[in-house]
């Protein structure tokens, strides 16, 4: 039976990738169902993420679709087993589903690259800075809503401190560093926190200064989450209404990889970025 709750982003992605394999083989869902002894509705449920599949079923589907991409197939096998239970499930009743999916995406990522023109990256924010930002929300959050948002944001930061050291690169524009959410004292503490975080071997922070002659991307913030294989990478965009949009088409992934590369090309190097941030903190 399909799950009673909507599929997570990860479950939807598994189904979408199985659909891509089927379409690349030239089989219709009806033909695939007949080949595998299933009903067409079962194929549709699998491909929409509404029907949990096991490792053996994924390998059977891949063989039926004549897939020779062994690394991709094994990565898909690792995504089986139904809904992943994680700390983010505690927030399902309090936060938009996109934010829950974002936490799960970060948890399973093999690397994260983020680009921020006007805000400090969420995974590098102090609690005081984040609280000051949340107080500017329109319409305003109720006190309990603000605290849920705050605790969720701080919990997300645990991916930077796990044993395997998730590689994290943040490209931050000077404008974001100069925004004084919460006042000078909060901002100074925030800048010093970024410096401390950048001392971790897995964390890289690079600044794009006002003096840069180029600024690719037109100011759009985004996260790029690398998967176990390039085909499973994902881009996350913030929406105007406070939600999340997730992109995974190859043309989209290529576009945002290029944007990140171009942003890195016009950013200060790591040492110069640390000096730049330290100077800003000293002069507040």
C-alpha cells in the first residue's frame, strides 16, 4: 500500500530517477509493468515516490531498463527503505514541508556549496543573529513559531560538526557581512563566529567584496547539495513566500555549478577573506 503521508523529497527523487532510467530505455510505464509482472499503477506509484521500494526491486528495475550506470544504481539502492526518520521529523507539525526536506537533503549530502548575497549562510548563523532576522518576518512570527524556526536552524548546523566532516563552501557577499541584524554587538559576535567556523578543516568561507568587478547570479541565493553521484545533486532555492524549491534537471544543475565556479573566481581567497571579515568585526 502507498504510504498514508506524502512522500519526502528523497522518496520523490528516487522515484524520479527510476522514471528517468525507464524513459532512457524507451519503455512506457505500461510496457515496463508488463515486463516486470506488475500493474501500471504500481509503476506510477513507484515513480511518484508514493510506494516504498526495496534494494532488490531497484536492481530489478535497473536491469529491466538496461542501465549500465552501476554507481548510480547503487546510489539509488542506498536511498531505499522508506521514509528516513531524523531529528527533522520533530518539526513536521510546525514548519513548512520544504524546510523539513531541506534538512533531510543536507543530512544526506556529500558536500554543500552555498551562495549568499544579502544574508549570512544559515549554517553559520549565531542564535542571536538568526533571532534578529526572524523578528523581521512579515507577517511576524508568533513567539512559539519564532522559537521553532530558531531551534530548527541551529539543529541544521550539526551537519558541519559530524565525524565525517561534511565539506561546506560558503560564498558570501560583503553586503551580507555588513547587515547589522540585532545591532553592532550581535553583528560583531556573528562575524567572529564565522571566523571560528572557518577554522574547521571542512568549512571554507570566501567573500565577494564590493570592489569585485563581477557578480554572477544577479543576487539570487541558492544551495548546491552534492549527492553520492553527480546525477543525484540538488539545487535549493528560497521562494518569495518563505518556502523551498528544489531543482535536479541536468541543465539546471549545470547552470548553478557554473554560477558557483564564476562566483568563486571573483571571490577573495580563504586567507584574504578571513582578514576581510576580521577587519569588519574590529571596526564595528
